C-alpha cells in the first residue's frame, strides 16, 4: 500500500476573505466575457479515472470534467471559496469531493490518481516547488498533469512590469498572486516530462494585463517510479482514501 502523507499544514492555511469574496463575484464574469471557459474545457478534455485538482477555488472547472472521470478530489484551502465549491460540486456531472488542505501537503495517498489539474493556481501557492513535488507524489507513474497557468511574459517590458508588481502591490491586492512566475520551468524542474502546450493571452485584448500571458498544456510523471516520490513513513497520518461523489 502506498504511504500516506503529512497534513501538518492547517486546513485554513490560506485566508484571504476579502479577495475570496471579490473573486467569487468576478471570476464567472471573466470566464464568460474573457473566453476562459473554453480554455477550461480544453484543459480537461479526455481525462479519465481519478483526478486531483489543487486550488479548486469556487469550482469553475467542475462543469467541464468529462463523464469518463470517475471522481475528482478538489483541494481548496480558502474557507469561503471552498464553501462555494461544495455547492458547485453538487451540480457537477461527475463525483466531486471538495477537501480542505494546502497544495504543499496534500492529504491523499501516494500514486493514487490518474491525473492532476492546476488551473490558475501556481501563481499563488506559497511554495511552488513543494506543491509540484506533492503532485508528482500523488500521481501514478505515467499519470498526466494538466495545467492552465498565467506567468512570466516573453516580452521584456511586460516582464519588468510583472517583477515590479510582484515586489509591491500585486500579491497584496490579489490574494497572494504573483505574475512573474515561470510555470513551465517549475514543472520541468519538478521532474515532469513536458508535453504539448500552447501560449495564450487571456483575455485576448490588444493591450495585455500583467496576468494575461498564459500557458495551457500537459506534462507527465515519468513512467518509472522514483523512490524519492514516496513519503517518509514518520509523516504518515490520515488521508483522503476515497472521495464521496456529490453528483
């Protein structure tokens, strides 16, 4: 049996109540007017089996999971967003279990999932390296990592602006978000094999915002298991063994 993982981080390790209320109101509008929903559909197309999603927010991905998915364990650390996500899970066409927890210490067993999903979340996790290491741990060998993330601009002028904002007001105003992180480099550094991906501007406006540059694609955990992906038995505690479907 694969080892379990420590969940020493508190369930509400992320607490941004003002931003959470703002995001809950604005994000559905951005999805509709900015075409984000189509990207979510592309992100999740063809998935099957057990899926883990980190930073599920208010559950905007849930309607796009295909019926070939047997269950989704959706991790969301922010209490207000998690409450909304639970309501969205009830309306989902596949079984979704919304679970409190942090990306850096996932409360699930190793090698328990066929696919993992990150969607506009790596910008705000406290430790990207640790979060991706956790996703690699919980994926079965050969499992897919589907990602849709915004990050560092390719153009110098916007990249300089992003770095300046990240050092000052942006994380404070937008719930810990950082605009200049490089998700592709981080995914590769975590030991994933990068597959096909595309660069996007979201929304597709003439003048980009600091959060407009995005990448959407797939990576895989190498098919041969690495012993380093297993948890230390000393850290073993209770975990989410099987999600209860709400739909």
